[in-house]
């Protein structure tokens, strides 16, 4: 019997010598290779088994643990099973758009190591909804998969509903739940769709399709951390009106504080969404605000907390603030699968 080990501390220095996007592709490729020997991956990742006390049930789905992979890392659904083997309880792919698109010009992904942060302006680079559906169809495990959907860059906001409808239909048979992404800062004009009227139109349209199916799928909304309290109140009102199942809080931020880098250094990184440790506090504040507003309306809404979960304590803080499930991205980049195991142990002790 082999003892589980965590090889990430040995691999991380090598990955961090590569360009961030090259390191990402290198990781995806090697995870696919490792997936050919599924019994080895939990061992080398040092993953923690799923204790029955970690199980959660939402929307009739049984989550072996409440720790998920956030959208953005496995955009095309290429390593879903492998992420499950490393300990995640669910995986969210995307953001997926109807047509394939290359995304924004490179370089578009940056590490801010001093602040345990990332800046990205990827721009929804993905293989398109139809190809992503085929990847989902090929997965071998029954891990819960969410599909994060968006619009193509060339699609106007006036036509955006059609893009969301296309992705929803294309992925419907292969995803357990859906997340509507109108909060990425990297597609021009996208965040304007967070306006309550535009948002309600998209969500009502998807719900119309949803209720025409034999069995409906949960729909959630991903929001930006940069919304004002009034805008968050509007969003919660739209959730109530459209009867979707929940909110994912939050996406990356366009803010650049608090960072230890100089203004000149920050300017060199350029535009994009900031994630990681600098987002920790704000993301938690948004969760608290959403929980307060849903409570006022006696609204039963599942809340997925994401943003700056870099330690097990950060995860506990998200749950304390009102999150039902959590997702990792930057924390996973900086700490590897050991973070998943740490959070599991902390939840069991809590």
C-alpha cells in the first residue's frame, strides 16, 4: 500500500519558471497523461479521501465534498476526471461560448507572486460549445460538472441572449448545472449585462428553455465583486424574480488594491481581472451582503463562494459568511492539491 504524497512543492518551482499560460498548457497536458493511470493521481497529489461528513446535497445532486474547481482553469472540459481524482467535489468548466474563439492577444496571464495573485485578460478563449459538449460526453467518472456559459466577443449585447441560449442547449445533456457569466471584465461590454433588465431577460429566456425539458437543470449567476450594495440588491431581486437556483460570488476584480507592487509595475501588467489573496476580503463581503439580502426576502438560494481562498481558514470564512459551496482557482495555482486536503480536514474539525 502506497502512502499518499504531495509532489506539488517539487513541481511548482519548475512551473513558475515558465510563462503562466505555457505553464497552464503544460499542466493540462500532463494531467491528461496522468489520467491514463487514475490510481496514481490521488497518490501523487496527496489527496484526502472524502469523509461522509463532507457530503452536501443541493438541487438533488450529491456532492462528495463542497470544494469545487472554479471556471477558467479547465475551460474546455479536458481534465474533469483528473481534477476529481485530486480531491475536488465538483468541477466547473468554461467559460464556454457558442463559437470557438482565440481570446485576447498574448501575453494575457500574469503572476503577482508577492501578493499570491493573478491578473488575466484571457477573453473567453475556448473551443466552442459543441466541442466542449463532446469533451463532457467522453468523461469517465460521475463527478458533478457545471458549465459556465458566456457570449462571443463579436456578439452584441442586444444579441447576447441567443449566445447564452445556444450554449445552454448544446451542453444541457452533459452538464449537471449551469452558471451564467455576465461578470468577466475581459469581454468588452459584458458587465453591462449585469443591469437588472438585461439580466432578467437572459435568465428568463434560459428558464423558458429549461422548463421545456423533461428534467430541469439548476441555473446560477456569477457576479462581479465590484458591484455596489444597490446593484447586489438588484441582482438578488432578479434571482427571486427568475427563480434561478443560486449565485456564484465572485468573479475577478478590476480593482488593483491592495497590492504591494508599485503603480508603474501594475501598469505594466495592464488590464484584466485580479484574483487571489487581494480578493479574499471583498469576495467574503459580497457573500455576506448576498446572504443578508436573500434572508430579507426569505429566498432559498444556493451560494457558491469563490475569490481569494488561499488557505483552509479562508474557506471556513467563506462558509461562515454564508457560502454553501466553495471554488478554488488562484489558491490551487499557488498551493496545489494540498489546499483541497487542508480544507477537508478543517471542515471535519469545524
